C-alpha cells in the first residue's frame, strides 16, 4: 500500500500481529502494483471468480462510483499509471500496467452478486487504493475491538477506537494544507475512522475521473465515518467534487467531514465535534 | 501502551517506503507532508447545499461498507490466525535463543515425598499455568498436582486450573500471594557482590538485582520493568528472596506471569552469583 502502518494498543503481541496481517492480506488481493495480486489476474472479457477481499472491495467501489456519478471511479488505474504512478512502492520498480482503453469508466466493470464474479468488459486497470486500505484498516480495527482502546494509523488514514491513554476521546487534528506544523482544526473522535485526501503529501495523485485531469479545487478533504473504507472513498470523492457538493454528499451519508478548498476556505458538516 | 517490538518494526519496514511513524498519545494528526506556505489562514464558510435526493443509496453505502468488513473479516480470519501462530512460534524461538545465551540453571531438589500444597485463595481463583522455564526448575514440587485444563508445552508440568486466568489489572483488587507450606531452601554458595538477571514473560521482561554479602542474599529488587503492567503488582514478592535465601518467590494472583518473570530473573542473577567448581554452572541445593 506504500504506506506506514502503526498501531497503538494495549494488547498481546499475537493480537497485534493479526491486526498487521490484514494489511498484507488485503494488499495481496487488491494491489494494482503487484503483478501476482488477484486484482491483476482479472482478465478482460472473462468472468472471474473473486475472493471475498477483492469482491467486496470492487462491489463497494462500484457502489460509491454510482453514488458520486463517477467522481469516484476505480477504473482510473490505467490513467494513473500513465501519469507516472506506476512504481511499486517497495521495490520502486516500474510496474507493467496493462493499457486501458480510452474512455473507460466504472460502468465497464460488472459483478455478479450470486456467482461472486467480476467481469472487465473493456481493457482497464482497477485502482482500489482508496478502498482497499480502508478495508484493511477496518479489518484490523475489528481485530483489536476486544481491547477497546486503540489507534490505527495507515498513512494518515486513522481508526480511533475507544479512548486515548488519558481516558478521553481521541483528538484528531487536521493539518494545514500549506503551513507545515499548523493544524487547521481538531476534533474529538471515538470509534470512528478519520481519512484525509490531499495533494500535499503525494502530489496530485487524485484524478478527476470525469475529466481525466488532476483534481485541483480542494486542498484537503477529511471524512469521519463508522468505517475507514467508507471514509477513505468519500474523502477521495470529496477531493474531486465541488466543495458544496461534497458537504451535501457527506450529509446524505450521515457522516461528518471537513473540506479545505484550494482558496483555504473551510466547509464542515454541522455535526462535527470540535475539540 | 503497546510498543512495536523491533521485530515488528522490521516487518513493517518491509512493506513500506518510509520511516515508521507512531501516533502521539492523545493527539493524532491526519495526513502528512505539504508544500511550502503560500497563503494565509483558512476562513470558514457556513453555507451548504442540500443533497440530491439519493438517500436510499447513501444509506446502502454505509451499510454496505459495514457488511463488506464483516465478510472480509470472516474470510480472512483463519489466515490472520496463522500469522499470530507464526508470531508466537518466532517469539518462543527468540526467547529460547535468549535463554541459551544465559548459563543453564538446574532444578531445585525439593523432596519428592513432600509435594507442594497451595493455600486456597479467597479470590480470585487462579489458573496456574507456568512458563516452561519455571516449571522445569520446580518440577519436583508440582508434579503431583492436578493437571490444568489447558495444554501447555510438552514436558512442562501443569497445575490446578479452577478457572481461566483473569487479566492482570493494576487497578483491581489487591493480589493474593499463593504461598507454599514448604518452600525449598537454596543452599548454593554465592559470591559477594551485586548481580543482575533477566526474566521474561508474555507481557514483557523483568530485570532483577540481588546483592550478596557474606554468602547471603541481603537485598533483592527489580532494576528494569518492561512488562505491560506495573511491577507494583508483585511488590509483596520483592523481598521474599532475602527472607527465604532463595529465588523461590510466591505467585501473586492476577500477576502470575509477572511473578514468573521475577522468579526467572532472580534465578539468572543468582546463577551469575554462584560459585563454580568447574566450567559447569552451580546447582542450587
């Protein structure tokens, strides 16, 4: 996943080992950078039976794409690779990403709920980065649920369970997109995922799938939701959408969020609990 | 709080491309590096548009994400369990390697016809599954007791297990010491000086120190406590080596692993103090 994962919890080593294992497990199924992954073994024009890890990730990604009218689209893998996001995060080797047909979209991917198969109708490369990492965080969080209080940080995608060591809800700070070391706002969070999409860490790595260009209207989009998969996908969509649209989307979902626009204006959902 | 072991830091580095990062206790910051400053503080906009009427799908998405996590968790459960077992195996190997680097300690020789008895604890009941190291050292004193319900490693004696071991909680009731009617007396010859030894447990290590004067233990204590729980839970055991002239400290209810770690640390320290007639480690009698 090309990210640092850290877990803070008072739990036996074996339980933490299991939590970490979820990241390897989900990645082995859902990475577009690994030629041996299940995702890369999907064949154009052929219905392929998928593992629960891949199937659930793809199904959710397609639902999110439908909900956002394509602002979130998991078929951007080919275009991302063409823009240079094609190096394996660990080996730094350029991965051989199959060429995608022009104008592909999430509508070119079909799933069969009963057979649990995935069909790519046109040549394309799925990019589940905005979903799979969240899925791994959620599974790891479930693993640590018996220990009540924990914090999982997967490259800025957080799941904060229970309370911090002082017995208070966790405090999540949203960094200023431009000023190093400055925090835009702080929130009290408990048993929620907090995911942020921004261009200040990895550059313009989020494409607006509808235009094929890097999204630029938002400096950062943060979403707090019951699951990291939902929060991560929504943050990615919110980074692409118009800020007002994003807030409306989050409110429809019943989740909280904060958008920092490119002009450094703040938009937040009404239910945000500021620290 | 739990800290990543060096082994795990290493494993995580394998799967990542940057320096490890830990959330600061109590304050977690989302996202990371950014471009140089370019403008002023953000300002707030309060106006918001209304939704587009996709409420049904939206609610489905929230439910779908939760259902997906459950499905994935169920599907991967066995594989992560295997990971935990591999970790346990490797942890045991590391501990065995650490023990191998210490001089061997042979078991005490309490009379076989006088098996140890356990004073009935008022509360809470204990499952007394000992670590193999301590069990081996005390084999002659425990082998007549009822085996525990839960299996342990081959050759390691087990003891009475009325109920599963409750978690150690430093804020819970005061621990109860489980004493023996006859505690074996160690009659090793110890050299004067200060000696330390390390004892491990699943919750972390304890380093103990003993001071020997005129061949007797005059002081015992804990130098370093790396257990997840505060070492105060075994405070009543700290000076028992001085009273008993032996590392054979009692168990504390709700702190049996820490008791074991302290015992093993004392054994290691006293072994360092023991006079050796040849290249072989001294056998305490």
